[in-house]
C-alpha cells in the first residue's frame, strides 16, 4: 500500500458526516434562531404574523428610560461582579495553594454553591437580606452598624444581587486560579522566597505567570454577568420599580407582555453588547497569553 | 518547622476556616433550619433553631402538593437531564473526534462556531418560533434539543482537548485491519475518551438539572414543570409558607449534592480545563 492510499484510508476514517448530528441540532436550535432574531427585531410580531417596522423597536429602546437603565445596569452588574470575583478569588487561591492544611476542605466548601440551583440561592439570600429580622441585618444591628434595606432600596438592589452573584462565583474563579498557580514551575517560587516575602511572590510570580487563568476568569465572569438572569429574577424581578432590571429581565418582561418584536430587539442589543465587549477582549488576551 | 511557624500556620488555618464557614455554611444551615419550621416561625426569617422539628412532614407536604406535582417535576427533570446529556455526549464526541483528527479548515471554522455558541445568549422568541414551527414547543423533547444546542460547545471543547492525548497510531492500526469509521470510534476512541466523557456527563447534568431560564421559556405550563420551575411557582403559591419553599430547596439540592460528593474531582477538572483552553 502506498503512503498516499494509506493517508486516504485514514481520512476516510474521519468522515465529515460525523459532524452531522451536532451540526443539525446546533444549526436548527441555535444558529437559525440567532439569525432570525435580526429580522424579527425589525418587526411588530405576534408569532403568527410579523409586520416590518424598520428600526422602530430600537428607537423605542433608546427612548424608553426603563430599557436604557436595563442596558446600563447590565454593564454595571457585569463589570462589578467580574472585578470582585478576580480581586477576591486570586488571594484566596494563593491562600489555598500555600501550606494551609485544610485547603481541600475549604476548596470544596467554596466550590459547592456553583452546583446549587441559582433560584434556590436567590430565595435563600432574599430571606437572609430581609430588612428587619433577616440574619445579615441582625448581625449588623448587633454590631451597631447601619441596617440597609438590601433589596427594597432602589439604589442598593442591583448591588445586593451582584454581591450574591460574587458569593456564588468565587468558588469556580478560585478553582481556576488554583489551576493557574499550580502550573507555575516551582523554581520561580523558590527564587521569590529567597528574594522576599509574600508580596514578591504575588507581584512578580503569580500575577504575571498566572495570567492565562486571570484571562479565563475575566472572560467567564464577564460573559456570565452580561447574560445573568435567574439570580436577579429570583431576588428582585428587576425591582423595586425598574431599579435592578438588566437586559435579560427586560427581554423576559417584554416577552411576557407579548411584545415579541421588542423583546427580540432586546436580544439583539444584548448580542451586540456581548460581542463588542467579549470579542476584542478575547483577541487581546490571546495575544497576551504566555506559554510556561 | 519551628514552634512559632507552626502556631502561625495553625492560626491561618483556623481563621480561614472560621471566615469561610460563616460565609459559606451559614446560608445552607439557614435553608435547613427554615425547612424544619412551622409556617409562622419560618415567616419570621430568623436564624434560629425551630421550636418543633417539622422537616420530614414539610418535605412530605411539598411532595404531595397539587396532586403530586413534585413527582412529575422530578420525572420531567430526570428525562430532560438524561436525554440531553446522552445526546450531548454522543454528538459532541462524534464532532470532537473528526475535528481533532482532521484539524483542517472545516475543523477551525467549526471550532470558531462552537466558541460563538459559548458566548452568545439564546435568542428567546425566535427559538420559540422555531420550536413551534417544528411542532415541539412546550414539549420535553423540544427543550432537550435547545439544551443540547447550548451545551454542545462545552462538550466539544473538553472532548477535543482530551482527544489530542489519544495517539493516532491506535486508529491507524485499526484502519489497516479494515475497521470502519464507526468501529474505530466505538471500539477504540470512545473507551479511551471515557475520563473526559465522565467530566462532560457530570458537568452538563448538574448544569441542565439546575437550569431555570430555558425551561421557563421553552417549557411553560403547569403540566410540564421541572424541579427548578416548582421553586418559581411555589414562590407565589406558598407566599405565606416559607417553610415549604425551603423544604423544596432542600429536596432539589439533594441530587447535585450527591453528584458533588462522588464526582467533585471530575467537576473541578471539567470546569477548569474546559475553561482554560476555551
């Protein structure tokens, strides 16, 4: 057998039709609806008939203060949760990769909320944040600290939900950082130990060399934050008023009200927002990535 | 290790344990305590020991509620999870196999599309439109299709990364013996891919079981509840019975808890490898 025939026999073993099942499901239930959304966002739509109305839905979006505050809240929520997850999880990962004995146990405890239903977590924290008798305010009160109405105060509600999101996401972020730190060759830590203390280790070894893990956490948290819906819906339903509405909750409300065209325009706005933030970030991170 | 150092390190252990426990265990204890209370006591939202312990009768009441809707919800969730995960594993492994082995232009286009699938949020109403057009809107089957479409990218990325560690010489030897593509895939690749498949199974199962948004949109109606939707509908129906709402939380948290106890290593591995080389 010549090597040419041999390689053709090998390629025949990797036939393109193996893509077919995945391609059909992904195409029909993801690509087609995504493509359709661009058209239907330009219509007044009742599922049965759609009237083309040009950019009217987008104009409604830009002019409606509730929809615009949803857009602003989405960005605030995503940036805030992403930032806090990085800032808290990186030191935690350092702690859990140092000599601490209980690191396995602590890592499990931190990670567990990742596997619990978001709705269940939302219900639980809504009860813990209850203004008068809730555990959080009881503790704050006994320490003589102010007791805010976490979810009832329109200026606070979005941030309260964001804090719970951070609480839930710390585990996965920490685990990714731990994987990043563990992949750094031991020699670097040796040098850092001789050169100085924890700060040197953090600033000159972990921060630069665990860059890939940092990029991953930023991307995952950012994507998750922009798309976040369940937690906000379970805790405030976008309220009080529209104070904690984000794009996804606006999309749901417009859908419930039967404004399918407007809801879909919201979907397209979210699509564009996610793409213009995440895609350049990904390109940039890919260029900056390091090989260890 | 000197005595001073030993004390120092113990101190760090103790402090971390106390802080992390307060922040991460107390909410779960609260769930448990509230689920064991009477309606009147639970409505106070206090973090306190129940005066009478009603956990099991509360759980029974939730299970019996509304003509045993909870049982139907568990059945639907089981069907949804098992059905979706099975398809995700097979479709994902098929795709990842050819993608990694060929590594041609088609494969790089496919992997770019998969990446887009990880990032882009679902287009809600157009998906309903598509499901309705196919006559599978408000069916568990329709929801399975949507869940598969949204979980496939993760599965393909994890499986493709692992596929690279299975030597090509194994397939080539089988091909020389005249094995068909399906035979190579099922007898050689699939068994060696098993560790990565377990990861995909566990992570997707937990994710789909816990999913709330997609069932909310694509499986509406009280005939079709999944366990996550029961929480949502109980929120309004049990508005004065917080003990039952939290008993429901306890019940639906048990399956992921069991998964966590047995598969923690795979879950952590899956979420980190899938993420880092994503």
